[in-house]
């Protein structure tokens, strides 16, 4: 499977440290951890790397998107603007929340543009779910201006662009 060649002894040791404790969960079981806090350490490192105040490790990118939608109060009857070029989990998370995905076209960055969002935004739009694709940053300033103009929440999914920046600031 592609990517497995990237796992060396250092990665194997980190995995075995977790498995040897018998604790595979982020919370509780503190006495059994043997001093290993891999998820907490990862969260702190991601927060530091991205300049975020907090980071929370979840089981998948799909879960991350679902969590963000729930935190923004997206639910039945709402519309969420999404790109047509993304991983299927983007649309699935919107549907799981009971909302309707509305597609806005992508531009040369492979991301949605402010103009495309403006064409499909409606009074039912609760959020724009912006996916930064393939390491590329979308026109964040333009998209944020459209969201503010329409009082719509902007949710950034930068899983496919971790480490990328927009005007010197980390995405996400």
C-alpha cells in the first residue's frame, strides 16, 4: 500500500509505546499510560505549528468536519456551500448534519472562489465549508468578506493543505 514505506523504526516505536500501555483512548486511564500522552502531545504540536489556540485530535477528517458543523449549529433546513472538487466526506458530513450541500465552482487554485460563493449563497445558507485543496490556499480575504456580508459562518478544512499559509498566516 502506498505510504507504508514511510514507516521506519521510529514510527514503529511510537506505535508500540501506545499499544504497550493498553490504552488506545485520548481520555481517562491515566494510571495505565506509563507517561505516554501521544494524542495530547500531538494536539499541542498541531496547535503550535498552526498558530491555533487549541487543537483536538479526532478519529478522522470526516469526524473533524462533522464536529465543526455541529459546533456552528448547522442542522436540518440549513444550506452549506461546498466545493464540487473535494473528498466525499465533505458532502457526507453536511448531509449527516441534516443540511443541504450547495456547490460553488472552483477556480485555478482548485478551491472555491468568492465570486462562485456569491452566486449560490441564499437566505438559507448557514455556512461556507471551504476546503483548501492540494496545498493551495483559497482567496480567504474575498471569501471571508462574502461570509461577513451575508452573516454566514466560514468553516475552513485545511486537512489537504496542512502547513500552507495565506498572507503569512497558517490556514485553518
